[in-house]
C-alpha cells in the first residue's frame, strides 16, 4: 500500500478526469530514486484500470536510449494489442487520403498491409522534413485516437533514459494536441536533471 503520496495521487486522478473532458494533460513526476515514484504510478493505474481507458506503459532504459522513438513504437504495439487491430483499422479507414496517412503507414506495417499504399512518400526529403512529417503524422493519429470513447493514458517511467527524438516528439505533442482524451505521465529521477 502507498503511504504519504495522497496529494500526488489526487493530482493524477484530477488530471485524468480533466482528460475525459477532451483536454489533453502532460504530467511530470520528479523525485529521488527509491522515493516511491513508480509505486505512485502503480497505485494510480489500479485506481483507473476499471474505467473506459487504455493504459499504455513504457519503462525507458539505457538499452533503448539510442533507438529513436522507442517509447512510441513500443506503446503503439501495446495499443494495437489492447485495442485490437480491427478497431484501429476502422478508426483509420475513412482517413486513408489524409496527407499524414502514407507516412503513418511507413512507420507501422500493419497499416500498410491493411491499406495498400496509394501514394509513395517523397524520396528527396531532408532529415528535418522527415522529422516534421513524423511529428505531424503522430500528432494527427493521436488527435484521431484521442477522440474515441476510450481515453488513452501513457505512463512513461525513467524518462532520464529517453532518446532525444522522443523527447522532441512529446514536447511537440504538448504544444499541438487538440481536444483529446489523452494523458501523458512522465517519471524522472531528479539525480539526472
């Protein structure tokens, strides 16, 4: 049982309730190692697990530190597993002509298989343009996924090990997500920052 973190737990629960009103939330939990940050996340998860949501978790580590967007890809796999491929395909079927769709297909093979590529991606784009396309595509997808009946909760632990590209992505999302039921909780050890 968690002791002494009722205030922090209330903040997390209130943030979750705010997301249900289509207001995305980004929460950072920072503290020393061994001070109960992970236990706080586990307790929060237990409190909301029975509600209409999908909880996606990722624990960053040194092994993933040099893999761009590792948290995103791992949580997307978990999202497919928990939500079901058919629901995701139904969500996207009316949006295959959206400018971000081909880029999303290039990231997630299940979409390429379900929806044959209708247009190819430009070959002569710079790394910066590709990064902008990636950010826009993920933002577009999360704006779409965040308006379904189930809220999405992203629990990302040990952010001090997160790759730079993922940090840039989450910063971009914090500034660009529209009215969605998305909650992002980032946990970081203060020894690193």
